[in-house]
């Protein structure tokens, strides 16, 4: 006979124990998902702050470019035919003062100049320089070749941010804007203050946990801020929507790439954050979940076994008490309840047999008594014989 009642109670109690554990696990996993979503939503909110901040700064730069393209002093000077005339040279001084005032009005502008195509020179905020001097002052140290720079000066632009080299992001505006369908006589080149723009990103504290990359409409990086990052390893081909996020391996580390589209340019702002940074709280919650489940299993399991054993002991004592008195084959009995049932059945049958035997004996005694009574021998017995012998 097996202790199947003990095992049945044990499995039943363990099943009951598993129900709240599974419910708690589901709730905790849902909490983990909500926490992860909240962290991602917070990162997207920070990225939108970066977008709003930079869009406003780029919009201010565009406004300056538009104001310069409509400034009478600028238009008067670039439309001259003889730049060596005395009155033109005098007007150049006023133009330089005007350019200096525009440069001082926006801290995101490092410097700028107006390149006059006909004379192949540029008017800066301090002087008039020939093309080669202009190139050496502003572009040579940033990795731009002279041919690349000259080629970019020949094109027409309507307020475009162009990356001439890895470290040379500039704003180009053909002057005047009224002659966009023709070859413009001049080009406004605004040198952006990259350090200030990167500081604006770091000020929102998004780049401290990762990096922010600005990509153009062709998904080519324009500028990056934050931790050192090899932008060539990022799969920018997945930036197909207005906003979104995806995960990928970067230098052997799992990162989360989130992006939003600029409202000012055909750009996207991309944040690259190591997954371990934003999932630290999620991992901490997961550890507590595992610890809680382990405690539930250990403490609950031990308590279940102890209570099952305690409740089973009275049945076990009864089984030990009645098993020697059961006449049935114990090997054919499945569990303790079957044994007790067999004992009770046999005992009931025995009681019925005893009751029938007693009734039969009572009937026999009654018939015997009536027979003797009818024969007049109802006083027969040793005491009566003694009394009869004395009287005679």
C-alpha cells in the first residue's frame, strides 16, 4: 500500500500555493513592463527636448541668414560691378560692422562670411580676404580640401545646413534670395559653434548616458554629442518613420536607438543609449521578483510539506492501528482511505454477523423456555431441586 493520500494532499497544497505565486509573477512582470515603458517614455521626452532646443537654435540661424539676404547694405555690395571703387570700399566698412553685429546676436554662430563669386573673395566680420586666405582661415584645419570648398561655393542654396567635412557643419544661403533661379552672385557661409550646440545637448543630460547623433535626410551623420561613438556602426537604415526605436549590438554591447524627426529640417535626432543604463531599475526589479519567488517557493514549499505531514499523522496512526485487523489483501488496497473503508466494511459485516447470531440464540432460548414452560418444567434447575428435596 502506498502513501497516496499524503502525496495527493501534498500536490494539492502545492497547486494551491502555485496559484498566488503565478498571479504575483504576472503582476510583477507587468510592473516590469510598465517600468520599462516608463523609462523609454522618459528617454523619448528627453530626446524631444533636444529636438526642440536644437530646432529653435537652427531656426534662429536661418532667420539671421534670411535677414542678411534681405539687408540693403548686403544687397548693395554684392551687386556691385567694380569692387575697387572708393565708394564701394567705404561701403565695405559699413558691411563689416553689420556682419559683426549679426554675429554677436547669436551665440551659436562661431563666425560667418559672404563669399562673392565674381571677385573670388570673402567679406568676414573683420576684413576682406581672398579665396585662398578665406579657405585657410575657416576650413583647412577641419579637413576640407580647397577643391571641395570651391565646388560648394559655386552651388546655389536656399537656407541649407551642409556638412563640408566631419567637423565642419555650416549654413549656406545664396544671396540674394530673389535670384534663386539664376546663378546667385554671392553665398553666405555661417560657421556654426559646434561646441555650443553639443553643450545644449549635454545640458539636457541625455548625452551623459549615451550619445545623440544628428543625421540628414539621407541618414548620414552630421554631428554627434555625448560619449565617444563610432557612428558607422549604427544601422541608420532603420530610421524609416517619423519616430521610433530599435535595439542593436554596438561594439559588443546592447544599445537602444531612439529617434525623432526635426520640425525645422529634414533631419532626425538619434539617441544611442546602452540598454544597461535605462534598464538598471528594470533589472533591479527583476532581481527582487526572483528573490521573492524563491522565498515563496522555499518558505511556502516547506510550510506546505510540514502542514501536510502534520494533518496526515492522525490518518497514519489509524492506518497503523487497523491494518493488522484488515483481512483483505493489503497489496490490492490503493491508499489509506481504501484501507480504512475496508476495515469499516469488515467491521460492519462482523457486527451484522454478531447481531444475527445473538438474535438466533435469543430465539432458541425463547423457544426452549416456552417448551419447558408448557411441560411444567420451568422451575427445573439445581436450586429448585434442592428446595424440592427438602420439602419431601
